């Protein structure tokens, strides 16, 4: 999947920079969004090949965004969230996410899961 665009949706600058560097080194083209609104706009406009989505966004709950992103397109959604409760994971997957990784995460694991989507 290298050479493809991946939308990173997270309001935490540190996490975005970490994922951006990891993806760029692996040959992906990272695109960033810090809010749900921006994520929906970037997904519509830039048509990413995959999406890394945090559930804790400042303007809307990430679970709602999973559903809206799924309605907009078919790009795989990998949730990267601090929410580690099973019901949150199940809800995200049931709403259309392809995978779920809890924070803190290992960058290599995120890449492997992205390759597997």
C-alpha cells in the first residue's frame, strides 16, 4: 500500500507528528486533520486510501465520524484511540471501522495493521 495517501485524524500534535513520520518513512503520503469537520472535508476532497482515526476529537465523537466516513467512501478506517473498553472497540468495528489499535501504540504495529487492510 506504499505510495498511497493516509488521512491521520487526531487533535494531538504529538500523535500526528509521530504517525506522519512513521507513514512517510514507510513510503505513504500522510494527510492530516485535527477535527471531525476537517476529517470529513479532507476525506471527501483528498480521497485517501486509508484513514487513521482517533475517537476523541474536540468537535464530535469519533464513533459518529466512523459512520459518516463509511457513507462517504470505502477507504479502510483504522481507529487509533485511547479508549480501550471492549464496548468502544465493538461499536467502532460494528459501525464500519476495519481495525482498532489502542494508545499507546507501537508504530510498527500500526504499519502492519495498515498493510493488512
